[in-house]
C-alpha cells in the first residue's frame, strides 16, 4: 500500500481526479470500447488519452502516479493496458482522511 502522502500528491491533478471519476463508472463513460466491457477488463489507455485530449505519454504518466498511489490497477491483455479503480485502496484513503482532518 502506498503511503498517504504519495496518495495525496496523486490527487493533486484535475486530470487524475477525472480519470478516477470516469473509472468509477467506466461503462457510462467508455461504452464504445470494443475490446471488452470496461467494468470487467478496465479502460484502455487509448480511450483515456482521447477523453483527456492529451498526449499518450502524459496520460501514461498520470496513470503511473495513480498506480503507485494504489488507486488504480492495470490489467495487461496482450500489448494493451486496461485500468480499473482499486476501490479498497480508495476507501481506506477516505477513512484515513476522515480520521486525520
């Protein structure tokens, strides 16, 4: 589990907050994903790149920071990477915030 300071830093970006919001309801935001149901396999980096209107390396960096913070998991299928929220880690972080603020 990532430390809480690293997790807090990971949330200090509008792009990363948007990613977490979209991954909370992936089927609502990425129903056009053709490789599989987003809620089952995750959301492809390509679709996140399109939605954020950013370069792929920038989006990959945002996703890596969220992964290191423990907020997302990556599911590799072939050469593709699909991302899901880690709800347990997010819930634990919310509890920690509630206890310390």
